[in-house]
């Protein structure tokens, strides 16, 4: 890679319900923590990509959302680009920041994502979420994303490759990881029986399998290699950054957006799925992890449940998936999620993930998907990060 | 011709109609189910649009669909918001049309607990009262 891009700093505001805090409060905390972690002040940021999906509908801030929150932390007088890509907005901001550095336009770039989904009238939040699809096409169907995931999983229950018990067990794993994550929204251990008995949302999914309405923010400082020396700390570099929009599926079948994106990322990195030591995947409903393990090449097609049952994806497994608790447990404040995944993986690679630290990872994968268009995500980003120093 | 009816269990909002979709929606009001088909690669295109998403040909034409298909997958929605809050449980499904495309739709006139993958279904049009009707599907004889 001609120009190494490194993750110089990460920060989050805990995900959850933060009734007393504004969108600016959330973004300020995440942004300042990322700057502090990178060892720079606001004047050190040369460019910003800012991700938010819903503040237009929910807070009425239809325009210049990035600028309004960034001046709170003294970031002014630099290019600010507002990014929206539904649930994949955060990783889209990250991908743009990588490109900005590789292009030579800047040496230090902030990617920040923030979302406040708890508002007085919950139906407005649901309407905003529905707009992650093509409204001209889906209007009048009563579409909701839980049901979209429900349909994907139903087909797999029907062919016997995934059992109902797997759906519950994977939610138990997500919660077990979330309990160990101080930034997670749902920090309660649950049992498989509780998961299956919780309220049905859209068959076969129950409440405890699903991500929920959430407030939160996450931020990442990216820098050209060498621009921000951080002696004494392991370096995390960006090994690959791949993106795709959705596409019309050929009725004869074909790879998913996540598969296509992962293949591009592996090719860029000169690596394969067997090299990945830890992953954060887009489990808006916990059982989606089973499908993504296949689509990202961690196991053969159809083997997602078997792979999970082997224990490979547990915190102490061969390839821990969603050590943060994932979207279902850490929380899913839409525009912030992709950056929370990358913050988590940075902590994991540095060895700073506390009680949820996985064993000495070298390469990490983040997959973040957003929106829905006729069977496919509207946007997908896959990133590979690498710890450059050996573990000692 | 398929049935067009005005008494519906589910909400039937008026769709957004533009020059590319006007013919489709006008047909629905008459109980005719049509979509675009590519004259270059012969694929049926759902949703209907003027450029083929498979071969990118602009040579596409309106063609009738049989209105028959099978349920590819589905979910029974038991918790919903807005206009849909009062009509749960309802079925959101992908129907694989006899002509090939999979479309998202609702399954109506059914016992939601009995719906199954592979069930044969047929289109029924639910009138919006504004010169258009929403295509939904109901169980059909095998």
C-alpha cells in the first residue's frame, strides 16, 4: 500500500437511552475522547466526515449537522462533509477519511457519527427507519427491518441449516459480550429460554434478538502513517477499505453485497478470511451474525450455525465475532454504529478491550451494512485493520 | 384480469406516481398486473423501470405478468407502528413470480399461522380510491 493510513485515536459516548442529553452532547463526548486518544487538540483536525442518518426527521436539523456539533468542540474552519448512508453511514465516513488521506488532501482526518433516536413520539423514529428503503417501491407494505431479517432467517429455518435454538443462543452470546462492555446499551445476561419467550416482533425474531432504539456517538481519528507518532503504543493501520452500493439480485442467484465487499477487501489486503482474528459484523438482529459468517467467508455457505455451535465465534474462540456485543447488545444508533465497530476493533488490536479482550488479534474485520433495496443492503462497507507490532 | 377490491384489511396508502410508473399504476386500477421486460436479455424486471438492471439495455417494454407465484420467504409481523399498529399480525413476504422476479408484498386472505414457504399464491389488487391499487397476494389452489 503506497500510503499507510493509521487509526490514531478512537472514542465513544456510551450507547443507550440518554434522555437528558442532546445530539451535541453525545457527539462532543465521542469527538473529544477520540482527539484525546490521538493526542491532538481540535486544531489538529484538518478535515471531517460526519455521519448522521435521522436528525433531519427527528431533531429537525435537516442540514449542516456536522458543522453544528463540531463547533461545540472547537473544530471550525476546516472542510466538513456530511455523510448519510443509513446504518452504514459511520463506516462510509471512515472510508471517505481513508480516501482523503490516501489522496494527499489531508494528513489527519476525523470521522464522527452520532444519532439520537429516542424522541417523544416513537412512531417518528420508526418512520425515519423505514426511509432506509425505496419508499416509492415499498410504500404500503408495512415494511420493517426486523421482518426483512426475519424473512432471510425463515428461509434457513425451513431448509434446516439453522435451528430456532441457534437464534436464541447467538443472542445469548451477544448479551454475554455486551455485559462486559461499558459502552453497551443492553448489559444484562439473558438465557436462551428468556430470549425465546420474549415478545414476538416479526417471526422468527423475538425482542431479545433485536437491536433497539438507541442514542450514542462514536469517533475515529485517522492519520497518515508517521503524522502523529505514538511511541509506546501498538499501531493499528487500515489494511483494506471496500464499499459497494446495493444491486438488483439476478433471479439465478449470486453473491451478496457483503460477500462482494469482503472479496474486494481481502484482495486489497492480500489476505483471506482465514487471516481474520476478530470481527464486528452488522447484526441488527443477533442471528444475522450466522448469515454474515458465511457471507464474509469465515465458514462455507450454509455452515453459519455449525460454525457458531463449534464455539469458534465466542470471546475465547478461534474467530470471536462481535466482542462488543454487536448491534443487538452494544446498541445501534444508526449513523454511529459503523464507527463504534471500528473503535471496538482498535481497542481489541491494541489490547485495551478490558474484560472482553480477545486473545492477541493481529487482523480485524468490520462489516457495516445499511438500508434495503429489493433483497440487498443499499450500502455495505468492509474494513480490515492490522496491528503492526507483534504481541509480546 | 385479477380482482380489484376496495374493502381491505391492511392500510392502502396512495403510491407516488411518476412518468415511469404511471402505466403500471393505471393498470393496477383495472386489475392488470404488468412490469417491464428487457427485449435484449429477456429478463422480467421488478420493480418496473426503463433500464434493465441486468444488461443495462434501454430496450424494455411493458409485459403482462400471470399474477401467480410461490412464497419464497415471509415473516409474520406482530409488532408495528403508525397505521400498521392496529392490523398486526400481518404477513410481509417475498413472492417469487412465475416469470422469475422476487417481489416484496403482503399475503392477505390467509390464516397467518398457516402460511408456509412454497405456498402458491395469486395477486389481488387493493384499491387506493385514487386511480391505483396495491398488488398483494392470497393463497391460490395448487
